[in-house]
C-alpha cells in the first residue's frame, strides 16, 4: 500500500522543566493531616450493605473532633455510597473488598457552604510497603445501557486531602473512578418546550420535553478541590473515554504513581457544559431568574491550575494523560515520567473548542450571547519524559482510524491473530482493539492561537516512541494517512466505509 502524508506543521520545541516549570512544593503544602483522638474500628458482619454503618462511624468521629476509622479485612457492599466529612481519616486493610453494583459514587467529598470546604480527610490503604492494596469492584453491564456511571469518589469543594494505595477493578463503566470537579448551585432557566402526547384512550396529555430541557445555569460557585495528593492508585478495565482520574476543576493537586489498563490514567478535561456558560467579565447578566443575574462572570469559572503529575502509566488503553480545555482558559499543568504500553497515545494535548450546545439552545438559551471562545492551557505548562511502547492491544476510537498506518489497516486476525483493527467494538461499547497510534499527540499545535490552538513547553529530547513504524513521528500534530482501498479492511476510515471486495465466481 502506498501512503500520502497529508499534513506537516513545523514548530519550535525549546524547554527544560527546571527552566520554565514551576517548582512543586513539599508534601505538607498539599496534605498536612491533623488526627483527632476518637477512633473507630469497623469489621465485616452480616449486614447486607455497609452504607449506614460507615455513615454512622463518620458522623461519630466528625462530631467528636476527628480521628481514624479503620476498616478491617473482609467484604463490604455499598448500596448508594456515603458522604465524607472533615477531620475523618479512613484507613483500610489490604484484604478489604468494596463492591458497588448501583449507579453513583462510593464516596463523595464536598461542601456547599461558601468559605467552608470539607477539609483534613483521607482514604488510605494500609501496609503499602508490602505492595498490597485494598480492592474496589464495580459490576459490568453486558449492554451499553446497563453499564451506567459508577465511581470510587467524587471530590468537590474540598482541601487538605489524600487518597493512597487503592486498586480499582472497573467494569468499563461510563465514568472515571476518581473525579475532581467544582461545587456549585444551579437553577433551571427554561423547562424546555412542552410536548403533547396522545394516550391509548385517545386523550391528550401535556408533558415536559425532557430531551430538550438541559438548561441549568450556575448561580454560585462554592469552590473547587484545592491542595490534595492522589497517589499509588491502579484502575483496571477502564472505558476509552474514562479511566482512573478525570479532573474537571481544581488547583494545587499532586498526582503520582498512578496506573491503569484501559481508558486514560490522568485526564485533565473541563467536562460539564454548564461550567462553560459564563459571561465575560464586566458584561451585563444575560438572564435574570428570581433576581439573580446569570451566569456568573468568567473570573469565577471553575478551572484547572497548578497540577503536578509524575509516574503515570497506561497499558492497553487510550493514553497516559489527556489535556482537553474545551472552552475554558485553564491554568498551568506540569507532567513528567509518563509511560505507556500498547495505548492509543502516550499522551494527548487537545485543542480548545466550542462545545455543542444544541440541547441548551433547543431549551431556549441564547448561547451566542455568552461570548464563548475555544479554551487553552497556560503556555508555561510543561510535558516531559514521555516513553510510549507500541502495541497491538490499544483502544482506538473511530475518529482516529485515519491515523492508522496503511500497513496496519487489516481486519484483526485475518493474517495474524493480534494484528490490525478489530471490526467490532470492545467491552466499553466505544473503542476497537488495534495498534498504538502516537507516542505523543500534540493536536493543539495544529491549530492557530486563539482558534483552539495553544502551545506549551515540551522537552522534545525526552519524548520517545519505541516500536512505532518509520512513518510515525514521535510528536504528531495532525498527520494522517491516505491509503489505497484494501479488501482486507472493512471498518470506517475518515467517515467512509471501505467495503470488502468480493471475487466473482
């Protein structure tokens, strides 16, 4: 097969982390625990679910000034999850198993009181020196609709916290295991146009049009995760679009010694549409509801800033890290020692873009008045020391099929068992098993500054791709391949289906 390289963009990569990056502070700046004197021990007994028992223990320790809850070895089932509180530290023995079959998060940490975040809390797996970790299990649904969002913890308006030494057996669920996001209140501005339904008896009934009622706006931002350490965590069986961590907002967070199979180990992505509907500073309120001008000004928008990540590993997944700013002008990120084996990319630096607000517009919001522009990450952000090993077990999404080299565009297993691209989707109902594509995908550098493009500091000498073909650059911008049609390849490339040719008998 012959190939044509379609894009070539030259850019300058100058930088060393020590010269341009900001120095990470000592651990005590991010997590400085104070342990109270009231301690509680929980043992596995005959209760069906542990939620009520653990909630009672959290309340008791919190109300008595703080302390440690030790969860002894055994199996514990959660039904709806529990709320964490300030000054409560949970220590878990290594042979503990947590199970969560329903939607939602096992733990939630946050506050909706301005100026009073939840603080001084942790979940720590004991005996980390032995290499053992307690284990969290999620249930797999064998259809896309029965595999809902599940997570280990969501952290909102919180400070002075730590997660450490935890193993998660994911089940390709539609949600990251650890989510950091802003804490805010919302109001529904438009209920959406009502629709008329005809019952079986012929009578008419007016119902709310839930499909187009996504019109919530943020009325107040209470705060974001600030000052915390997340370390020594592993996530197995992550879905392509999710994985171990998704950070939507927060500052002064340290991530280290994180790993995952499937999905993205560390995703820095804005997320929710409503977090992006903020008016420019100094502009007049676009809507007024109950005397409140909406939305808030851009200076109060939840953002990602002062994030440090090191020793991040991905295998058979999407990538070690992803940076995706959406429509938000994000702060600074410093990432180093990224290692991947058979992942779609060692890491990805995506361009900013304007989200699809069709549902909001259908509900009645005049999104065009919000002054939304593509987002970016701060130019002093640093990515260095990325080593990506090529493999044939990566999760590859259809939008990236065009990046598959021509010699690997064969139906998986046609000639060799584990070579090429699977024609069916994987257990995450989203990606296909196939070859690694990029040591580093620097898509933001392919766009113009201000139009979704931005530049960060890359130490080019420390970006390494092992085992990739000669036509794959170690730092890819927007290079794709145009190949001759092949009767050996039946999946979708660039939105067009290459039909298999059949021999005439």
